[in-house]
């Protein structure tokens, strides 16, 4: 991949990309990756390998387990392949942004595993208490989705927003359960599709304010460093280099919208033409494809989701 003439962006997926057995083949091949899983288990206080390699899918969807397990999975690919990948920029979708923090050496890997375990617990516990909900909205434009959100929210004073700007025809709304349901009904009236998400709360909304405050207090105690590799952040959709600014954005992420469309567009404007996703399912690779569908210049989006993919895309890895 070092022979590529286009700027390479490595991207890390987040919640929703989990699958049974994720990361197992890489961990069983590389002891340093298995150590990541052990550290993640210690941070989470749960048998993550048992849950994700041999467990039931309903347990895999639990936020408090998923966040440290997904981070161990994606960072496993990074630890093994980063030297040959030669990434010129990084980004992560929601939870995936924490893997980007570690990859850029803004924070140490052990700290990131601890953070994602804490983030998962807080979002799981408080999200359930607040009774919020999220739904993916498909086949409608951002303008149409925003009109629906504005109409439903009205002057109620309750939360409803576009939480994820994933692609030009895929958005996620988040807020109180009844407002999300009302918005979903209007989506269907406008010939769109609304799909409830199996999450424990209204992530990326003001309903996450309580866990975000506690999480922000922990972030202040960490040693934040300038990135070794540029990182595009969810909240600003831009590269940030000041450690204090990065800490602030990470603290705001839990209650702010994920500007993924805008981030990918900024990467394109900065010369990116190759995207490599490290993690299961290839969700971000497909989103990049949808965002860049009308571009005239050639580009490519690849997904490394297994040891076989890793060895195929990066010959000699681990040797």
C-alpha cells in the first residue's frame, strides 16, 4: 500500500459494526493483540472474548461490553498493520474515534481501553434510565430529515435531533422515545424508511448530558498529546492539533452530532483518495462510497475485517 499515490485515510468503525468472532483470528495469531483483549476485559470487568467469540448475539449488543470489545478489535488490526498501512490521516465514527486517538498517540492504548469501558458503562446505564431512542432514517435528504425533526420537536422543549450524518441518504435521529416514534411516522409518510436501532439510549443527544459530564471529568485527568498523525474529529469535521482543543471535542462528542459526511468531504478536499477501514462489516467503507458516489476523480475504499484481509492487503504483515 506504500506505493499508492493517493492520500490514505484509515478509519475505525463504532457501535453497530460488531459481529460474532470479531478480532479472534488476529488475536490468536499475534500475542500483542491478545494482550489488548485481556486489557479490555480487565477494564470492562467482563469476559469479552467469551461474549464475542463464543457468546450470544444479544449480549454482543450490550453497550458496556461492545465499546471496549470493538476498540480491542479495531486497534488489533492497527497494532499489527500500521507500519505498512502508512496512514496519512485518521478518523473514527463515534466510538471509533477513540481508536483513532490511540493510533495517533494522542492517548496511550491502555488509557483508551479504560475510557471506552467507562464510556460503555455510562452510556448503557444512563441511557436506559433516560428512556431515549434512536432510529436510522433512509432514502431522505438531510433537508427533509431536518424538516421532520423541527416539526416534531416544535416548541416541546424536549430533545430530538439528527445525531449521525452518515451519508447523503442515511441519517440517525435521536431523542425522547415518543418524539423519535412521531418522526419515524412522518418519515414513512414522505416515502422514507425509519429503522429503530438496538441501542440502550439516545446517544449523541442532550439526553447523554449526565454521563458526558462524568466522562469529561475523567478526560481532564489524562495526559493529552499532539497527534502524530492528523485526526478528523466527529464534532468539528476537521483536523485538530491542539491537545486542549481535542480534549474538549472528545468531551462534547457524547452529546453532539457525528458529522461523518462532512468529515469525509473534508478528507477529500485535503487530498484523500484511499480509505482503509479497520474492523468488521465494512459499514464505513460503504458510507464513504455513498458520500463520494458523484465524484469524477477515482478513489477507493477498502475494508480489513479479518486476518485474511489483513494479509492480502498488506503482504508480509507480522513477518
